[in-house]
C-alpha cells in the first residue's frame, strides 16, 4: 500500500446493518467470518491484504440496489469486486476499510443472445470465458480475450476497460459495449441497457462507468457486441531480429493478410524462459535462441474453401518474404489445435509465471507504436543504471503500443530490498514514458498501485474534471474509496 493513506469513510458495519444486509441477500449472500472473507480482501498477486466488515454477494440488480441504498444511508463504504484478477489492487479494500466488499459473482446469467443482431445481454458476474463459449455456441465471437479469462468477470473487465490480445482488431472492452445497467452510489438504478449502435442523445453516460474501476457506480448488466465467429485461423511463433522488425512485420501483415491480423504479441526470450520454468506442460515452439519473438495470429470468418488459399498458405508466403527481408529469423506455424494452444498458453501464462518467480516490478505502459523500440532501449538503460542485476522480461501487445515493461528481481533479492529501489525505478520508467508522450497505465488501470502516479502525471485540469465527476456521482465517497483518485 502507498505510505500515505487517502481519506476513506470509516463508518462501521453495525450488528443491525448486518441483519439488514442478511435480510436483503439471504444467509448465503453474506460472508462475515475471517476465514471466508480472506480471498476477497487479498489481491491476485498476494501482495495486498485489506479489511472488510463483511463480503456481500447479491443475486440481482434489485438486491445490489437495496444493499447500496442501505450503505448510502449509513455512510458505509463499498468495494465492488468481480473475479479479483485485477493487477492494480482496485478490487482490494484498504486495511482500514470497515465497510463491505460487494462481490458480483452470483449475478452470472446470460439474459439474451441476439445472434441476428450480433448482441448479447449479460449480468456483470459472468466469467469472461463462459461468455466467449456462449457466443461461440451461437456461431458468434466475443473478441475480449486475456490470460485471466477463466476467472475474471465481465463487470470487472468493463470497469477496468480491459485490453488483452485482440485490441488490435476489435478495440478495448469499452468498444465492445452497446449498453449498461449501473447501480449508482445512492442505490438508484440507471437503466442504460440499450442495444443501439447509434444514440446521440446527450452525454454518452456508459463511458463514464467503463474504466472507472468501481469508483462511480456498480455495473450490474451489459449489452455486448458480437462478431462473426472465426472459421480460418492460423497462429505462428516467430523468432525476429528485434522490436523494430516486429513493427515492420505488423505493418506489412495488415495488407498481406487482407486486414485479418487478429493478434500480434511481442515476447522477450527471458519472458518465455520464465514461463517454461514455472508452467508445467508448456513447450518451447522453436529451438531458436534469439532475444525477441512474435506471436502472430491471422483469422478470417470465411471458412477455407478447398483448392483456395487460406490463412495458413497466406501466412506461409508472408513469412517467407519476411525471412528474405531479414526480419524473421525462424518460424513455427501451428498445424494443430494443440500447437496453437501451447503458443497461446506461453503468452497467457506470463503473469502466473512471474508470481511463481518471486519479487519483481512491472510497468504496463503505452506509447505511439513507432516509438516502442526507442522506449525499450532507453527504458532498459535507465532501469539497469539504477539496479544493474535486475532481470528484464519485456513483452507486450505491440500492435496497441502497449508494453508490459517487466523485471524479475535480482537472484536472491527479497521483496523488501527490491522495494528500496522501486520508487527510483518507477520514477525513471514513468518519466521516460511521459516524456515520449505515452501513458503510465495502458490497460490495467490505476487501483491502489498507481494512485500517487496518477496525481503526479495527469494535469491539474484533468484531475479537477475527474474529481468533479466523482463528487457529483458519489458525494459521500463510499464507492471504492481510496482508489484511482485522491480526493
Ligand atoms: P476485479 O479484479 O474484481 O476488479 C477490478 C476493478 O473493477 C476493481 O476496481 C473493482 O472494484 C472494479 N469492479 C469489478 N467489478 C465491478 C462492477 N461490476 N462494477 C463496478 N466496478 C467493478 N488486463 C488487461 O487489460 N489485459 C490483459 O491482457 C490482462 N491479462 C491478465 C492476465 C492475468 C493472468 C491476470 C491475473 C490479469 C490480467 N489482466 C489483464 C488484469 C485483469 O484480469 C483485468 O483487469 C480484468 O478486467 C479484471 O476483471 P475482474 O473481474 O477480475 O475484476
């Protein structure tokens, strides 16, 4: 936790309130024993452990509304929580938190799939992977895809405006939404659950709540956009010359694939080795030993016709050209589902492997795409100047200009010692990304971890606008207090 704690409401959960909450959500909807609360007050990385009077698990929007209204009347703070996979501590209460954690996990129904209209209406507690599978059963595609998809929930995805590995083609989570239903800080329900592609009736309110990390209201339902299901997919694993080559390959891939690039993920050798060390069953797709790799996927909703050129043939030809140009040094194309899954598993397991590796630092930054190679060079130099034995393992969604600029601590160094270097390293990385016109948080949000960084790097005007919105929608500061903004 940052050393200086922001002001958060400390109204306690009285016995009467507990009874009132139990009456709303039922016995199974209230957890107030220490053991039961533990997973809800601990963040995914196991680094932050907060406090809570109780965990409340409503089963409907009406119950959420009643719970929030009750908390509002008593000035009790609420931390909304989905799958608790966020990496910035946004879903973790501060240790001084005396209010509730409101978990959306019981609100997990798919309410409607409109295959003809390419839309799906869902409750906020649906697990992302379940929604992908539901869309697929209707021959449709929900493109939001990230390593935590087996446990993160759509309400959390929208509240963090999650990115992932398909942003290049389909955009961030906020681009996948047609409508929202939100419970406001006073318990009122805003029904914006409209499936309209066009709606220019004043301010677009749904965008206020997406990316707000639960500080403005609780997302209870959403109408999501769907796309045609991919029918012809080809995944390849490339050893490449350097990050600049990755940009050149991507730039040419758009036209060569007929605008069918689905994903383009940059990985360093050290990130791959870390995964192979810690994640059982993963296999190195290539025997190459170069510092940089690219996971490239092309996909089309048009099924491959016999005798015509499909994605695999197109990608093979493209890679031959890239090999000639000296950008690709070696390549493996997945010819089976297992080979493709293995490639994706390596990419998706980096966060899990880093947790197993031990103490480390990670910066989720973005910059204009063409500036990525320069940022990597200068950023590595700046960090290694501060701590020469730190072990970098950069990777990223390179087509989005998004790097996870990550480091394992020096061998044998404990978390406490690494923390002594972390402020200097954080300042060096964030100063550099800002000087290059980039962002200190590309897709993971602010939460608790970047609370002070946001105040440092956003302008007074921007912070004033954000505070004005927060105070207007949540004057008592009960919605996820002490996250995103210091008031
Ligand atoms: P939580 O962690 O429960 O909550 C996140 C924030 O949203 C908190 O501030 C919480 O208060 C708020 N919140 C949750 N639900 C609601 C709601 N219904 N209404 C209002 N506020 C709410 N992120 C990416 O963007 N791209 C990636 O590629 C990516 N890969 C990941 C890989 C791994 C292995 C892991 C562990 C995480 C990864 N993440 C990634 C981060 C994380 O998975 C995403 O931020 C995800 O969107 C969080 O969803 P969640 O349901 O777990 O939310």
